[in-house]
C-alpha cells in the first residue's frame, strides 16, 4: 500500500497505483491522479471515458473489455491512448478510481 498525496488529496493506492478505497474517489481525486499520469486537464472526452468506466464498473462489478469501451464511447483505441498515454487500464481506470482490471480493458 502506498499513500498518494497531491495538495490536500490523500488516497491509498495498491502497489500498482490503483485506489484501494473506491469510496474515496471524487472529481478532485480524479484531477490529482490525472496530473500524476501527466494529464494537465481533464477534458470532456476524458470525462466521457471516466464516467463510462465508473458506470460500467458499478453495474457489472468489472471493467469493460476494450471493444465495449470503444463502441460505447465512440472513441477508437488510438484516441483513448491519445487521451490516456498509459492506455485504458493503467491510465483511464486509474484516474477513474477503479481497481486494477482483471480483463484487457
């Protein structure tokens, strides 16, 4: 376990950088984690992915497969990598406050 701190933001992360307590997540945490990922500002496109990931996780207790993420958001995998350099699993799921995906998001 690692304590992630950015200003007043403090959350516990696992050894791979994913939040241990999803209830701690909020927009401010997302922005802090995004900065840690090298994303200066979360745009509407970022939030479309984050919101979809969070909704899918809540409904299915799992992250979506890549093709579902692309189909439902309308973004190509290339565009997702443009938005999240570390990709949908390491970048987007992390910023969205989700646990490390078991599948190939």
